C-alpha cells in the first residue's frame, strides 16, 4: 500500500472532485462533499494530518491508490 502524501485541505478537495465528488456545503473550516450516497467531511486546513486524511478516504470509500492517481 503506497504512503499517503501530505496535502492541504484545498488539494484534497481538488483530488476528490476529480474522483466525482462535489462540494455540497461548508460550515466553518469543514467542507462536506458527496458522490451519490457516499460522502465525506474534509477539514480545510493548511496541512491535513495523515491519520485524518486516511479517515477522510475511509469515509469516502476511496482507496489510497485511487486517491493518489487522482491527485
């Protein structure tokens, strides 16, 4: 399994948009994204910690390889 890159919230949102997710709404620094019935919450921070990014991908149902390819 490849290692997750260090990304900002905006870079993570762009990668997820390439995978078909759309921004539904934002409340404070949390961006809610949805693709069909699956969704995820992305913190809009300068740098997202690797554990948090892994949790976002798990929530979205996206594999690490798929996410890195979309980056």
